[in-house]
C-alpha cells in the first residue's frame, strides 16, 4: 500500500486519492444483475471491470468486502411491469424458479470469465423486512408520502432540504420535475413527475407481493441497493459501482433514499463503467446488433468469423479502460486472441525459467525495474488496464529475448529477474484474472490432442465418411469443445 491509488469519482467528476474510511479495509458494492434472462456481454463487461478493481484492491493489500446483489424483484420494465414476473409468465415458471434458473446461469457465466465471487451476494427478496423498515424511516423523516397503498419518495421536499437531488447524474431538479422517468400506471398518485415509488401496491394478478403497513405490494427497485449496501457495509462505505446507465435514476435515487432515511451520504467513491458497443453501435437485441457470450465462444453468429475463447474475450475487455466505451468487432477479437496467446506463452516460458546466477545491474536491468513500477502506477491511476497490459507486453519482449538468447542473463541481476517473475505472474493471474491453465506441458498435450482429432476428422471428411466426422464433432461438443469449419480450415474453442 505504499503506492497511492487514485480513482475517478463520478460524483465529483475528478480523480481522487483513494483513502478508505477504515484504513486497510475496503467496502465495495456493485449493482448485480436482474435475473430475468441470460446475462449479456454488456453485463459481463461491467462485472469483469469490477472484478479487476476488486482483484487490484486485494493485490494492493486491502482487506476487501465485496457485495454484489441479485435483483429478483422490483425492477420494472418501461411499461411498469415487473421484469421477473413478465418473463416468468412467458416461460411458464414460478417466479422463484425463473430467478434461480437465471441466477445459476449468471454464476456459470461469471465462472467462465474467471471472475472472483463476491463476499456477500444478497437478494432483494431476502431483504423485504429491511426494505420496509427503510420505507418507514423515509416516511418518518417526511421525505415520502403514501397514496392508495403505494409510497412515493418526495424529490422536491428532499431537494429543498439537501439541494443535492440530481447531483450525481448532473440533472437539474427543475427539468426533472416536468419529466417522468418511470411509466407507472398510477402517475396521478405522485405529487411531482420526478417522484418515484419506494413501495408499490400490487394488483390482484401480481404474484410476487408481501404484506406491509401500506398495502400488499412490493418494493421499488432502487430500494434494495440502498438497504443491502448499508446493511453489509455500514451507513457510509467506500466504493459503489455499476454501469454508467445506472447513474440515473437508479443511483441518484439510492443516494436520496439513504440520505432521506438516515441523513448521511452512503458512498465515498462512485465508480461507473462504460458501455459495450458492437461494430460502433450500442449492443441492442431489438435491431439484431447483439451477440451472446456463447455465440462469441462458438462463432455461431454473423458478427464474427470464428469462435473466441472466454479468456481472449476477457483480454479484449481489459484492453480498454473501464470508463471508455468498448467496441466489439471481429478484427479487434482476432487481435485480442493473438495478444492473449502471446501473453500466456510468455507466462509459461517465464514460469519454467530460472536465473542461472551471476547477473549484473545494467541499463536493461534498470529498464525492467522501471516497467514493473509502471505497471503498478498504471493500475494506481484509476485502474488503467490498457496501459498496464501494454507495459506487461514490454516484459514479454524481454522474456522472449531471454528465451532466444538475444538477451543474456548476465545483463540482469538475480533480484530483478525474480521480481519480474513475481510481478508478471501476479499481474497475469491475480490482477488481470487470466485463468491458470493446466501445467504448460499438459496444456500443450491437450491442444495437440484436439488438433489430432481435427486432422482425423478432416481425413474422414475428405473420404466422405460423414459418420466419423460427425461423431468426432459431437463427442467433442459433449465435453465442451466446439469445432467451427471456416474457409481457413477448422478452428476450435472451449465452451463452458
Ligand atoms: P441489469 O441486469 O440490466 O440491471 O444490468 C447489470 C449491469 O450491467 C449494470 O451495472 C448495467 O449498468 C450493466 N450493463 C447493462 N448493459 C450494458 C452494456 N451494454 N455495456 C456495459 N454494461 C452494461
Ligand atoms: Zn443497484
């Protein structure tokens, strides 16, 4: 922790020195998924970004408590329907069954991308009592009102007292007052268009509903994060993260609720990651400009020429800063795949290399030390993964030169070599979070076996022996290896 970490705080719009409330400890909350459908690549980008942040904080020596929630109730669609409920009806599943199904799939996807598990993963439906308590606190403080069994947050009253509604997202209350951000059926119950529901009375056909002092109903979406973050991290905690599309209204309303209930700002540093695009446009299901993680792994999509491994995708994501948009293109994925392979080859070489002893401190030695320092400086500068990766590649050049004999071990001291080994390995696996593959030889053998099977299959195809060719393809698929035939031959990727 000797090095100083700076983080960009969305609330102040500045890079600030990171000083946790409780020295040596960090409380971090990240808005998790709404589990009503399969996680998409955009979500994955956000969770990978915060995974690297979590990993780097740990690498820096902090004891981190990372809380990421599961939204399983209360997140409404544009037309005011509960997202979970709507989908449960469509799939003819009990809402909890649907939620479990997509929670499991989300966990599976997180593990495919090698993200670390949060320390606590609370669910909205598991915190109904606490949410009702917060509604009551806000009511008691006069920042909410009840109407026909629903409870609304009074944004105008809150802003009159605290002058801060809209500050995070840079909105003006005067404009918000005339703008409706939700499409609740009971708009006329609200005093001002910018007010939002913190408790909603449920209609008869609504299945997920609970008894409360105000009505049989369900909590507003923003409430769960206000409640669960502070329950597990304290009334004020260090980092709150999420995609930047959540700044408004979700995070703005979270702040208002916490202050409205307890009179204190909940978060010291707000961190927001940027959106994933594809071919220069926002990924969107409605106009077909979308690709699922599995389609990207198998290459079964018109947007890519072949499949890419999850770790190549992770590498691609780290090549941009978390606050920049990231544009997914086939070309960029091909480059990322090559880069990832080069990096892992170097890691493998370095792992099996020992300094023979007798080295000296030379200019090259000093240069390596300065690169190691730069890697940490990059990460200390608001988690600049693209720069840290670029610096890591400077080490890759040195590693390859050592291997090829273009650089003599004599030109590097034993200390520097060992330091390079430690830092390189820690960055690749612990900070960037690339998966530790089986020992190099096993990996080489495994890849060789797959290539051999592809060769046998190609022979079979040349002989029009479709039965053998299909058998190899299908059996490989069963064990998680997807083959894809393209104009340049057959490629393969691991799925799952
Ligand atoms: P949701 O499940 O829609 O609540 O989203 C879960 C997380 O993914 C949130 O932090 C969102 O901001 C984030 N997210 C949604 N779409 C994208 C996207 N296209 N790119 C990056 N992050 C996204
Ligand atoms: Zn949230």
